[in-house]
C-alpha cells in the first residue's frame, strides 16, 4: 500500500521501526481511520438521538467505543509490540463496532435513520477490514458476521420481519457488491505486489534503480534502490541540485549537460559517472570511489519533453574488475618484456621479475630459492627481511617452501595465524603473515621455489589469477634454468668432442705413422741377404701400433656411449665381488703382450686382487664391469705387475685402491679429464670412461690417496645391499 500523500498525515507514519514499508503504511492508515472513528461515532450518536429522544442509543457506549479507538491509536505510538499487531487489533475494533451498531439498530426497530446508518456503516467498515489484508478471509468473516448479526436482530428483535427484511436485503446486497469489489482490489493488489516484488528483486540483483526528472516542476523522483546506491535513507527525496551534488565535481557539468540536451534536443544518454561530490547535503554519506551507469530517455507529450526517465546502476564492482584485469594485463605485458629481453641475463631477469611480482601482488618480499640436501638457500631476493637475503639459508623443515614443494600448484597463505601456522617452525623463524610460492622444476627434478611474502596478513585472499601469475614466473625460471643446464651440458659435450677429435688426431696419427714407417723399412730391408729377424721386429712394432689404435678406438666408443643415462629397466642387482673377479680376469688377458721394444710385458699374473668387504649393487653389470676393468688396468699400468689392488664396500658405494705410485700432480681429480695420462702407453681416456659410467648411474666419483700411498677411487650414491659372503 502506498504512503498517504497529504503531508500532515506523515505524523501518523511510524518511524525507526523494524517494519516493512507496507506494514508502516497499514499502521498509518489504521491510525487515521481510528482517529476519524473516535470522532464520528459520538457525533453520529448526537445527530441520531437529537430528532428522536426516545431512541435507544446510550451515549456512554459510543464514548466507550471512541475511547477504545483513541487508546488503541495512542498505544501504537508508545509500544513497538502494539505497532506490530496494530492492523489485527484495528480489524478487531471494526468487528466490535459492527456488532454494537447492529444491536442498536435492532433495538430501535431498524428505524429509518438507524437503518440507513447500519447500511452506510456496513458499506464502510469492510474496506477498513481489507486494509493490510493478504486474502479475502477477514473480509468474508466481517461481511458474514455483520449479515448474521442483522438477520438475528431482525428475527428475534422488537421489530416485524416485514420491516426488517429490506434492511437485511440491503445488507446482503452490500455484502455481495463489496465482496466482489474488494476481491478484485485484493487480486489486483496481489498481482501488483508480485510484480513489484519481482521488480525489486531484479533491481537488487542488478543493483539498478529507476529515476525521473519532472521538467515543469523540477522535481526528482528516485526509487528505493537508487537511494541505496547513493547511500541515502528510504524517505529521502533529493532536489535537482542535490541529486547532481552527489557526483564528482568533474562529472557534475557532464550530468547537467546530458539533462539539458535530453530536454532541449530530445537526445537520450548513457554515461558512466563517479560518485563523491564535495558539497553534499548535511548528514549524508560520502561515497567516493563508487561508479554508476546513468541512462536517461526524454518523455515526449504533445511534441514537448515533459520529463526525463532512466536508471542508475551501481557498476563499482565491474569497474574494480576492469581495473584489476587491466593491472593483470599490464603485469603480464611487463613479464613478457622482461623475459623476452635478449640483452639481459638470467640474474637480471630474475631480479626484475621479483620486483614486478612484489608490486603487482602488494607484498614487500620476493625471493627465489635453491633447495638441496634438505636445505633452503636464497639465490635472489628483494626486500628488507633479514632472513630473506641472497646467500641466507635454513633447514627446509623451518621454511614455508617445504609445503610449497608438496603442492601440485602454488601454495598460498592469506593469514598465517588464522590458518594454523602460529606454531609452525616456518612461522616462528620468519614471522610471515602472508605467503605465495610455486615450485621450480628443472628437467623433472625439484630445483627450488619462486615466492612472495609479507609480515602482515593479507586483507584479501589470493585470487586465482594471482596464483597463476606466480606459477608463470616459476615456470619461466624452470624453463630458463633448464635451458642454461642444457647449454652447459651441450658445451661440455662439445668440449668433450673437441677433446676426442684432438685425441684421435694426435694419438691415432702417431701409431699410424709408426706402423707406416716400419712397413716401409720392412720393405726396404727385405733386400737379398738380410736376416728375417729384423723384418719380424719391424712387423711386431706395426702390430703394436695397430693394437694401440684399436684400444684408442675402443676407449673413444666406450666414453661416447657408456656415459648415456641408464633407465630403471636396465638396472638389476649384482654382487660387487663377482663383477670384480670377472673384470680382473679380463684385464689379465688384455695385459699379455710385448712392449715397444718387442719384449714380453709379463701381463697381470704378478698383480694381486684383494677384497675388503662384500656388497650387492643395483646397477648395469656390463657397464660396471667396464668401470672396474679401467680402474684395474690403470692400477697395473701405473703400479707395475706386482701391484696389489683392493676392492671393498662403503656404506653408500664401493672403492678401488692400490699400493702403486699414486698421483703425480697436486690435484687428483685432474685424472678424470679426457686425454690425461702419465704413461706413454695409456690413451688418457680410461678414467674419463670411469667417470662417465658413474654419472650415467647417478653416482659420484672421487680420487684420493690410499693408505699405502697409491691411488684410491671411491664411488658413492649407490643403492647398496650389504651381504655376508666375500664373493657374492
């Protein structure tokens, strides 16, 4: 029900109540009807009794009814409980008034004035009962009870039925007509209320409201949703000047210009405007930072614009999303420019990305970590946190990154304390309130993390796009580090190939020259009378040169192919002692021959192989035997045919040592370089082959001096299974 339009009636409207607008209107209407009834009931009594002093119409009853109505209206001003039930009680007062008047009309024999008064009252009160009703039930009850009271009074009262029949018929006619009229009104009101409810829901959902500017009067009408958008109470009606004052000073001339063009040129408008006027009405909220979409269409009657109607829609959230998306696009463009900079190195790019992430995420600390052996080390960092500086390290168990590397995607912490990190070692160490980090994976293995953090909790949760932003940085670092590793590996391979080329060019050329020269001499010395022994000596030298060439080729092939990575399907478990014995037998066979002067080399028959503990290794047996052969051959070549070689187990691998002359230089690790050899007979590739086979298994190889003064080689990082037998 709409508000009563006449301003003086506004004092009847309840204020500051938890009542809907319709309930407030009902209370206002019943207060007005109650006050009118309190005056009309005694006045009509005086008017009816005056021409007929003998009429039965006690004034005390009328005054009592008047007092009841006044008391009910007065109570609605003092008690919220009464106001909430006021409509129901007012309808009850109508029942009482109707029953009393039926009784008075019956006692007076349905005299003309009482007969007309009863029908008139019966025609008025049903509409009062219908106020605020949501169905016809209260009206039907009232019409039925009034008709029943009139019928009972006519049947049992001091009046003849023939005289009462017109009155009862009149009541029945009035009941029928009013029932139909009120039913149509309630039905129309219900449809209107349904439409209004749907309209209000649509306005609320779209955050949109309607407005109108009346040209002739200059009045402005805003719906409730428009007032809510502008932060105003429901009953506030702005003037045209005040309506413009709610907007940003720079947008106020725009609004005035749009309205003037709509009126003068009949041009509709659709603009986005900012709230936040400087000169707002006293007591109203300043709504800076909010945006509305204002649309208006001129309404034309008789060729003139009579009003401008349109809508206001709150688009603050949309503008905020647009702002966020624009920032996101700019951040991604900046990320692309940084990563695509061909002049910058990895370190410079990483630092620039960290600074970009700090600014974009609003977090003061950014850092890139390296994780090795359960330790987190800061590689690059930006910010003032003392523990998040380049070179700082801590156990992985005391870092946030230990959880990051367990996640399939980025780890986010908006409020560390609220999310249960207060007792965590990472929070106790770094005291970070907010954190986001993603893994850096290089060639399928964990390298470290790319992270951003703050000491204070973050006001807003990390959005999905922010997590993706950090993950993109981590993926870039993964790709860049993978490329660097691949380039370094390619560089090493190229260096190895260069070394191989030098070895082949130098070491193969010498024996080939010897073989060629000896063959030439053999041909020249096969003159008549020459002893065959001299020719055999030349041919033996050729044989040795060709054998050395074969060894070089074999070692080059082994070094080239033996260093390739070994897959899990190529691994099996084998006893170290059994593989060592097989390799020893092979070395003993290979060593038999003659030296460069044709003398017998003696072979490995005088060398001794000993064992210092047995174990079983998960490995590729063929390549490990090749590794052991090269170590044994190295010991015999440098330690002589009486050298003692010892093979034993370590907690995570095995060792091979001898009691020979040891290493000639200060750096034992230099022996693993391709081409290095302290013997004229060696190819310089044997220990390089050993290193490549160890790396192919994922093992580590080191060289040091044995207790006997010879060479000792240790292979670690091996999957070892200890056994009891020395020859397992």
